[in-house]
């Protein structure tokens, strides 16, 4: 049996009161995510359309993927460790801050040392300066890790809003400015430094946590938890970051530029819809655990939220991929469209079981999670390598098979941990599928009877999106989808909610 998350077993009377409700925290988290997405998306469109081509973006993607495999160790599980502790004092915060600082130095050295081997492996000397600059960004990461964990623990997500938006502004400004000045792929590398430094400064202003001196005593529990979660993060990173490396090695920088753009668009869109609230759920479920309440009913509400909202969005992105890429990025990126359709479709499977890396940790099942994560990673890499034999389209198609395998791998595991009712979950899926179908109907009918993907213009596409949103909301009401109540409750938590006809709270 896996060891519990933390050695303390007493109830959570020492946990500080939440600064806001889960819905209030979700509003702040989503607001920060939406604004950050808008900033980053606008910057990516400008850079891709006017300054950098697929090969230049692909070169940076290879460097970043290599760095991120190592950089997952940066957090060392500190965020989840601090958020999950029933009790927390200044000494534990100092120890966490000390570990973060030491690990940042180690990771920066490893990333810098990898620059020459990576350049030799890919026959690209331009990777050396890019990786050296990226290495410097990790020296700033520990400035934000502990403060954001402490703010999440206290449900102070207005602080997360400031950190995320500030970092996005710095990253976008530096990336566009340097790309316009002719810095090529290095513009994206220096943007990572600007983002990390800005996030760290804002986080320390809002919640100072740098230790006055390094605290290396009493680290046994923290290091034990961090070592196991780091293995989890590392195997996860191998599954999510090696695709760029595999595609780049097998098919070249141009192919990896197209592939990484499709993955980036899909990830950004998913994060826009749901990514921010994921940071709210870990401390929220930790509080449920501390109170001794069952997690099943709460998890079904989360599944309803993810499938009811993310499924229509990702399916719509898959259907609209060709006109979106054509209108936003121009003809140089046209090959990204079919890749985006397949990768966005895969996301439908991945959001059907949310929090697969969070709830097992809260429930003390980390060792069992690690085993499945290793299997997950091997599946991802093997399927991708096989897919590359059919070009970049085959690489993207392999993600569809991977999505199905991923769901089958984790379904029973999550059911045992959370204890959700399977029939209730299937009913939620059915309602979500009907809502997604309603959302897609306007665009599908437009393709069939008026303008196809190759000719539809931006006004018509926008009208279909609006019509799809209305149809989606109508179907949510018709099928009595539980997410509708959650959406209305979130809307009531908005600062201007009193001016909206939302009914009684």
C-alpha cells in the first residue's frame, strides 16, 4: 500500500480558512487564464504570420522540449506538498524555498550542459545559444513556485491572476519585440526569461517567501514526497515533451514546427476553457479529504464541468481547424490544419477523466499512479515513433490511438480511488455529447450548404461560433446538464453579476 501524502493524520483545524469559495477562486483563475491566453495567442499569431516560419518555431520547440523534460524537476512537488499539508509553519516554508533554490541551480546547469549534445544530435549549432538562454530562465522559477503554492493553499487566486497575466505580458512583449528585430528563434528563448523573472518578482511582492538562509534540516518528509512526485513529473514530461524531439529527429525542424504549432494551439485552447480551474481543484479536494468526506460526488461534478464545456470546444476546434489556420497564420502553416483536427480530437478523451495526477496523490496512491504513468509514457512514445513512419500526419494520427489507450489505462484506477458511480458518469458523458453535437451543428451545416472549410470567411466563422454557443446552452438546458447550474453559479460570482439576469443565487 502506498504511503499517505503527508504523515499528519489529524483533521484540518490548523489549516487556514479559505480566502474565497471554490467558485470565487475559479472565477479569478479563469479570468487570469483567459487574459493570459489572449495575450499569448495574439503574440503567437503576430510572430508566426510576420516574423518566424515553421523551421524557426520548430528549432525553438526542440530546444524547449529538451529543457522541459529536465525542468519538470524544478517544482520537486513543492506546490502539491505545501497545498496538501494539513498544518504549515514558517520552518516548512523556509525548507521548501531552500529546496526550490537549490534545484533551480541544478536544473539550469543540466539544461546548459545539454546544449552541445543536443546541437550534435540534431546537427543544429543554433540550438546551443537557445538552450543557454532557456537555462537562465530556470534561475527565476523558484521565486514564484512557493508563493503560488501558498496562495493556492489559502485559495487566494487573485494573486495567481496577477502572476500569470504579468508573466504573459512580459513574454509576449519580449517575443514580439525581438522577433521583429530579427532575433529569430532566440526571441522565443529570451521571452521565457522575461516571463520567469516577471512571474517571480510579482509572486514575491504578493507573498514573500524567500528563506533568509538555506534550511536543509528536517527535509526527510519533503524530499521523500518530492522524489516520488518528481518521478511522476519526469515520466509525464517524457510523454508530453518527447513528441517534439521524436518528430524533429525523424522528420526535421519544419515538420516539428507544424506539429508543435498544432499541439500548442490545442493545448492553449484547452487551457483557455478549463486549465485555470485545475489549480483550484487540488486544494479544494485536499480540504474534502481533510474533512473525511467522499470525493465521488464532487468528482462527478468536475467531470460534468470538463466534458460539458471542453468537449464542445475541442470538437469545434477540430472542425474549424482549416479556416482558423488559414485565416490566422497564413498559407505557410496550412499543413497544420489536419494535424490540429486530430490532436484536438484526442483532447476529448484526455479531459473525460480529469485530475488523474492530482487525486491519486491526495488519496495516498502515488506509487500506483507512478506505475500507470510509466506505462502511459511508453505507449505515447512508441505510438508516436510508429506514426512518424507515415510522416507528420501519421504522428498526429497516433495521438488518436493514444487517447483511447490513455482512457482505458486510467478509468478503473480513478474509479477505485474516487468511488464515483459509473452509470452516473456515463449519463454525464451522454449529455455532454449531445451538447457538443448541438454546438457543432451550425458550422457543420454551413460547411454542407454554404461555404466549405477552404472558403469560409472570418465573419461567417464567427457567426457559426456564436450560433453554436447558443445551441450549446440550449441543449444544456434541454438535457438538464449539471454543468449549467455550475456555469450560472460561476456567473453569479462575477463582480458585475448583479446586473445580469441570472436568477436567484
